[in-house]
C-alpha cells in the first residue's frame, strides 16, 4: 500500500485558488449549494479525477469517497465496463433528438424491477418529481400536495415549502422566488407521524392530489420509515382518492436492485428515480401504472417533454451500471455500510462522544445526538437536535485524514462496490483523530441574524 497523499501534508492551496476564481463567475463558487462547505466551513475540494473508492483533488490529495456523487457511483468511480460502454456510445454520436434503443432497454430493465408499468425519462431528479406532481394533479384534477418536513425532492417550487407554526399547516415558501400560492398548495407534516397525516386528510382530503415522500428519507440523514408507515401512506391516500408518490431518486437501485420497493414492497402509484439509474450522467425518470402514465403527452393531455431526455450516452451508462450491480454488489454495500458505521461508533464511543448510527438499507448516517435523549431520529426536528459543532470538527479531521464525508450533518453516507479492505483501513486510521476532534469541539455561539437557521438543509 503506497502512502496516500492527504491534506495534512499537502494542503489545499490549489482547491482554494479554484474556489476563489469560481466565486467570481458562479454564485457561491459552486453549481449546487452543499458543495460549498457552508455547513462545515473551509475549502471545498476541487476534484480532478476519481477511481474506485477514491477521489483525487487539485492538490494531489487522495480521499476515500463517502459521497459517491450523492448516490450514483454504486460501482465505484471509473468502473472499466461502464467506461467502455460509455466510450462506445459516445463514439456513435452523443444526442440525436430521436428515439433510441438504449432508452427502450433501460425502460424495460426498470419496469421489470419495480411496481411501475411505464416510465418516462427526464434529466434530473427535480424534473422527475416536478413531472410526477403535474401528472398526479392532472390525473386527480386536484391541487394540493402533502409532503414531509425534512424530505427533499429537488428544487421544485411547490416542494420548497416548509411548515409554518401549528400542527398541520399550509406550506410557507422556503426560498425567495417561490410564491405563496405555490407553497400554499403544499401541506407539510412531520415524518413518521401518522396522526398528522390523518389530520390533514380529514381536513383537506377532497383537495389533495398526492402524498409525496422519500421512500426512505436520506436527505435529513438516514431516517427510515417506521414499520408500516409507507403502507399507511398509500392506504390513506387511496381512501381519499389521492395518489401515493414514492420518491426513489436516492434509494432507487441503491438499497436493493429494486430500490426501497425491494425492501418494503409497497407499490406506489407513481415512483421517481435518478442518481444510480444515470450511472453518473444526468438521467432520471418517473413512472407508474400505465393507466396514469398514458395521461402524459403524447399519449394523453398532461404535457411533459425534454430535449436531452433519454440521452443515449446517459441511458447506456445507467443500463450498464444497473446490469453490473448484482446480488453480490448489494451484499457488499450492506456489509460495508455496517462495517464503517461500526468503526465510527467504536471510535466515538472511545472518546465519549454521544452519537447514534441509523440505516435506511445501505444508506446510513451517524447522528451526533445523545441516544439517552433521542433514542431514535424519527423526523427532521430530531435530526436538527444534533450537536452540529461535533459533526463539523469530525468532518474536517476526517478530511485531513484522507476521508471525504458528505459536508453536512443532514446527509446520508454512500458506499460502493469498490470500497475494499484498503479503503476501510484508511477510514479506520483517520477515525481516532476525528473522534478526538469531535470530543473537543466547542458548542456554537448563539445564532445571530446572519447565522440564523444554520440547520437549513443544503442540497447536493
Ligand atoms: C437528489 C434527490 C432529488 C433531486 O435530484 P436532482 O437530480 O438533484 O435534481 C430528488 N429527490 C431525492 C429523494 C433526492 O435524493
């Protein structure tokens, strides 16, 4: 094993120089907020290449990668068979604006693994949920949506809504630029809270087009649905003539070959996919029963379209990735997630740092909560009770030790088929210093007007 180069010895001057340039020409220097390290501070690392479980940055530092491009890189980076298939596809031209064979094959593969009968490709998870919502509204002729606080479904206007005060309330815009009308059609309820769901349906059932939920939330950290929760959501929606939309953009083809559906078997009316199914390219999808999907243009009246939707290079990358992710890969992901969570737990326990590991399949998070006070993180409020100062210190010590965690305490950690013994050893050797840093971290000062709501989720 060659000695990995890491920031403790090689610094981050080249990344900082790129970040300085980027901030002149791009808002905040990044093209998606979480990359800017706002939640943890410091210099985001500009990556120049990646192979297997490792990222290489502009300063020549190597990191064990626990972001995995926020999910897609289930086989590890630059998998030779994916690269070969993509190279062949690229050589045949990159986009035609006509139908192609790989789209049909990828659609068949997805339909075969999931409860959906038809699928439509789009270019991002945001587009997938936006389109699924439009379809649900078109099918039901109703306007309102139910979503859960802490679930993220992309930057769709209607879904950038947060709960106001009170129990079950109409959403308030969670971002300037979202209108009160867009957010006001969204009812925001706490996750894993059946009473709150029943309550909004009792009051507004006839106006509700759909419930949308992450199949198993990974965007407030890993917060799995309690037993029977998704089944309850589907039944409640159906009782009131609404649709149940399961957002599998993160879980789809990652937690099992059939996504979260492969774990809990709850068949949603509409399902959204992204991340893994694009194999590292911009590709996403939504699908459902044929009766619903055939309401989409050109088969039906609900309009939806995309110039690069079903792009042949992206669909080839996705199809190759899905076919290579066999039962052994999923077994490896489950084992590796458990091993890493175990190693982190041991190191933190040794330093007396309160923490709670949680899993949603092979997605996992280490919450910096005190399990004697919060025995289970069930919802966003629980997730927000974390000692974020400990996460920040832990994150930076891991980064200095050559392990790149997601730069926010509200994210799941992602492993791949390429995370092998050596990668695990590197994680293990970075942990003692990181656990000490977490133990020594000082609590945050009281928030000022400028730092208020530091817990607002920032997205990949
Ligand atoms: C990432 C994500 C999205 C958004 O996907 P983008 O491709 O980033 O637009 C939507 N839903 C969930 C559950 C996600 O994790």
